[in-house]
C-alpha cells in the first residue's frame, strides 16, 4: 500500500504551519447553518465549492483565505474565510470569521416554486376554504376526467 493519495487529497491537506478546520464545522460556527448536520448535508450533496473545487465530503479542510460557494435558502453565497473559529459564539463573533464577497441580491436568488405549490388549484384571494359542497363538486369533476 502506498502513502501517495490522489491529487485532490494532497491538495486538501493543510501544510504543517497552517491551521485548518472541517468545512461542516466552520459553516456551523460561522452561523450559516442552524446545525452541524445541516452543514454536513450540504457538503455531502456536493453543493459546496471550496476555492473552485467541488466538495462532497464534510471533512475537507477550510483554511484562511479560501473562498466558499454554497446555496443558503434561495441565495447563492460566496464567502471568503478570514479566520477559523474556536467555538460557535454570538452572531457578531461569527461575522468576524468571513467576508461576504457577494451579498444576496434579487438576481442571485434561486428559482421559486416547488412541485407541491404547482399541484394546488388556483383560488381567488379571500375566497376561503372550499365548502363540503364545493369539495364534492370538485371530486365529481376530477372523477369524470
């Protein structure tokens, strides 16, 4: 068995004098995600890019100066790592860990809408819920189609 790993593994190794931290842990400490397991899911889903490289494992090391790109809610975040945290502290402490290179704007929003939202029938605003009679009429209409 050889000690040489893949080029991607060797690029991910921190040099002896340079500190590093797991990607999922840093995202959690910087308060981008409410729990560390949510940050891990983003990494494992391949939605995190670390300095242009796709990340599929949460154990990838984040170093000062790295640029992270990832989706958060309906925005694409581009973050430069300024410091590695030692704990998940208050928001003011977390904001000192990074520089937001691209603040969320309307253009960076991901498409809105889910399959569930498209499946519902359109209703007039203020018309309220359908009555029992309306529901039965809708069911009869659907059964005839």
